[in-house]
């Protein structure tokens, strides 16, 4: 079950990992052209990503429009 998988996660370690992400981690994630991984996701939701919220919003809109019109 999914709940069993959630119980395996150390939320304390996950929180530490998120808060340890740097500006460089965020820029690396934003620059990826292929699929992002869990570390990229953690960078993008970290406090280090705050200055990039507008950039992330524009990229989100861009990818949404590409999916809508290029399917």
C-alpha cells in the first residue's frame, strides 16, 4: 500500500535535504532539458528557490502551453 511506503520515509531527513539545497542546485534543476529527479524537486521547493518563483511560473506556463498545443 502507498501508506506503507510513506511510513518508510524519514521526514526529518527529507526536510534537512530540502533546506540544504543551494542556489546552484536550483539553477541546475531549472536548466535541465530532460526529466527532473527527486533531488531537483527538492531544490525547486526549497527556500533557495524563492528568488526563482517568477522564472518557475513562466516555465510552467510554457510547458503547459506546449503540452496543450503539441499533443
